[in-house]
C-alpha cells in the first residue's frame, strides 16, 4: 500500500483539494441544491441541467476518477436511489447515467431523466431539488 493510499484509508475526510469546486461544495463553501447526503457521498443538482432533476453524485473525498472510489457498489447504489426517485418525479422510467469526468477533476456521475420525456422545467433547480428530496424521503 502506498503512503497516499494509507493516508486515504485512515483519513478519508481529510482528502480534499482546496482548488476543487466539488470539494468546496462538500465543505459548504459553495452553495448547491443538495438532494442526498450520507457519510461518504453527496448528490446535488447540476447547474447546467440536461433535463429536470439532472443530478451529480460525488464521493465526499477528493477522488480523481470514479474508478478510484473504493466502494464502487455503494457509490452506484446511491446513483440507483437517485435514479429511482427521478423515475417517480419525472414521469418517465428512462433515466440515464453518464460517467465521463474530464470537466471537473473530482469523481462524479450524472443521473438524469431523458430530456424529451421528463416533465418539468429543467432550469427550476429549487423546485426540482425539493421534488427530488421529497421522493427520496
Ligand atoms: Zn475535489
């Protein structure tokens, strides 16, 4: 085990990058429409949504790629929760997931309903976040 991996295993919450916008959202330094949070993951609405309820799910620790997240099953389990909630509120079962990750150097996945089938206004982030939080409750 490398020194960095050991540090990450013992102090995952300290693994942040001060210049990373997603780490700043985790720390509460930048506002976001949060829809889900647990000890390890955070989900919030994308500020440039492709469709109503377009959500980003990130590990709270600063991991570069999705493939660096230790518990990938737990991570995708959170993505499924969000996807199921989006199915409830968007009026379509067609919910997409996208893993790319070159825009922001902090692991993230997109989960969003099909833009031509989803109900609602994609730019209304507060209303979409409220609906998603209610569906997740
Ligand atoms: Zn980060």
